C-alpha cells in the first residue's frame, strides 16, 4: 500500500520524464503529448502482461492507480486551482461583450446536447444489443455534453484564435460546468432511484449551485482584491490568492454551492480588477507566473492520470464498436447545440467567419467527464458509459486537439 507521498512522487516523476521526452523528441502540444505517452505506457503494460502471463505487472500498476480516487483528486482538489489559473487570463471586457453567446451555449447548449446524446445513445445501445435504459442514457448525455475547461484552456494555449472567438470558447467552458453538473446530478438521482424530481426542486438546486457559487466567488474575490490593495508584497499577495482558491472551494462544497463557478468568478475579479487596481508590476509578474507554473504542473499530472486510467477501464471488445460509434453522435449534438444559439444571435450581430465550425470542433471533453463517469454507482450501465466516455475524451483531446489549428487556418484566416 503506497502512501500519499509515494503516489505523488510517482506521478511527478512520470510527468517530468514524459514531459522531457515530449519536449526533446516528440514536440506535440504538452498536454496531448503527456496523454499519448501515458496511454501508450498503459497499453504497453497490458501487452506485456499478455505476452508474459503470470508476470503480474499489470496487476501491480492497476492496484497503484486504483489507490488514486480520480473523482476526488480532480473535482475536490486540482480543479479549483486549474479553473482559477484559467480565469485569471480571461479579459472581462471581452467576456461581457460575448455574454449572450457564452450564456446561451453554457446553458441552453448543454441541455440541447444532453437530450440529443441521451436519445441517440439509448437507440444506439438497443440497435447494438447493449443493455441500457433511457434514464442512464441521459446520464451519459449530461456528463459528456459540457466542454471541459481544463482541456479547452490548455488547447487555446497552442493555437491562435481571434479574441472574440477565443473568449467564447474559454467563457463557455468555464461556466457550463455549473449547468452540466446540476443536470448530471438530477438525472443521476432519477436513474439510480427510479423516481422523479419536481421542476421547482431542480430550479432550487440550480439557483443554489450556480447562483450561490457566483455570489460566493464575487464576495471572496472582492475581499481578496481589497486586501491586496492595502499592501505591496508579492509573497503575501500570492499567498492570498492561494487562500482564496482553497478557502472558496472548501466553503462552496460545505454549502452545496458550485465550487467551480465560485473560483472562476473570483479569478475573473483578481485577474481583471485586481490586476488594474491592487498589484504593482512586480506583484503582477510574480503572481501571474506563479499561477502559470501551477497550471502547467497540474495539467501535466492530470493528463498523465487520464492516460493511466485506461488500466482500470474494462476493455470489453463487444462494447468497443458501440463506444466508437458514439463519437459522431457527440459531435453532431455539439454542432446542433452551437448552431442554434449562434444562428439565433446572428439575427442581431455578426460573428467571426467559421465560428460554428471552430466552436464545434474546439468543444473538447476531458478529465471532468471521466471523473463523473468513474463516480457512477456500480450498476450494469456503468461499464458502457465509462468505456464510451473514455473513447470520446481520448478522441476529443488527441484528434480534435491536433487538428483544430489547421481547421482555424482554413475557416477563419482565409
């Protein structure tokens, strides 16, 4: 049984080695390179165990990975820091100008996608002989519909996009978790309990989760900015930002509010108002560089973990076709959920050429979807949902991530 320090050391050593190999030889975008190397390492372990039966190599590695609670590690730990680091760099003025597009895609878009994927997943399962009920199909739709802020923000670092389009992609990914997780929670309760939840109760959950989280983040961010304004000492101001992230997230979880939304709102305040009114140039340089390093380190470990999680995903060959066939369904649902809001808003304003194509292909899924799938109770539906989630996430990060640059060149800069 490895200790927490042993597991942390193992993940950091692997992240450093894989990161060095990628920078020195492979030269892929950092997070994609980490994911692919971890994935190939996992598959190599599986192959080694097949070639040399009785070696127990896979069993040893699998037991180690199982000691890491992926859901808890990401959703109750790393995510707070990653979202805050991402929100620091979002221009609030641009975000405000794109508020209707961001708001519609982060709310209505998630609901549209959940419905389309839910029905498509259910009918596809019946067609291919996979035992899956409609409520569990909608659970999958809810967990896979929101774009992943960590994966999306990581992707945006490696591509050049017009500012108005970039803020739509980043803003949607930062805020659609609130809607997605509420929808997932409600549908999971229905699927697992077989009951119904009143619409009024759903509204109360959403108001408390999203609205409460936003208010908590605003208050916490405002207090942090005021404290920073009263001093000019960058080590303490960095410490204040760390306290803000950890304290806000802990309070939000205790009050059953949205921790992700709280730290995003706080990050926007510190990164915009705080930068203008509370930080000297020295503090600004140190604080932003500190959070960039935190972002890179945690992203390295997260994408390494996603690649290693393949060791605990049951690879049922009979479900492989079903999982692969779901990828086009998710893309079509994403296209429709982007097309409808953007077309509606196009009646009153113009959008950057190629916006729908880039928003569709740039809607990357990532660790949050995997974490939600892993958190499902041990029911028969969990295996096809988990395997399909993993297939969609790997395709999304690798294929969409590696081809988005060429798509942008063709549809935006032509």
